[in-house]
């Protein structure tokens, strides 16, 4: 019985070491069209831009700030999966490439998800405490979005 446990532990260790060899490409958009960026499409107040960069951009842009644990599998795999899904739903760096209708829909969705505490994800804020939106920050972003919508 003891030798079976040792064998399982050794096999588990070997598998863990082998999966470390798989390191997907990082979300670091060195070559990107900055003219399509959200902050180039709109005049974003500095406080709102800071909030979005801190709480949204890691998953919803072409540049992620990777923490130390992103070098360890399977954490990296799950992180890349979240980033890919986040960018498919909304990419602040590609904002200018969206149609006006899609931009308006995205703005509505951002406001709704902030109001309902859907975003940022709880799994993200669990580790990234600075990404948690305070009630004041929520109001600032939502009010700014509403101002944008009223200007159109």
C-alpha cells in the first residue's frame, strides 16, 4: 500500500513538472494600433481611466500585468482562458474598431455589470484586492458612461 502511494506521488510530481513546459503566449500586445484604444475614442477623465486600467484592463485589453503565479501551471492555463474570454467579450484596445452600435451596447453592458457586481469577477478580486470597485468608483464610472450616452 505504501509503495502505491509513493508511485502515485512520483507520477503526480512528474506530470506536474511536465505541464510546466506548456507556457502559452502572453497577452502583451507590443505591436498594436493605439488609435483604436478606448482612451483615443473618448476623452476619459483620469480617475475613470485609472479605475478601468486597475479593475478591467488585465482581462479586457491587449496587455496583462502578469503576477508571479502566472508562471506556474495550471494557474497560467486558467488565467489565459479567462483573458481570452474577456477579450472576446470586450477589448478596450480594440474599441475604435467596434461599430457605434456595438460601442453603445458595450457601454450599457459595462454599466450594468458594474451595478450588479458582476465585474470585475470575484475570482479576480480575490487575489487582486486593488481591483475591487468602491461604491464611489462605481458611481464615477457609471455617471461618466451616462454622460457619454447623453451626449450622443
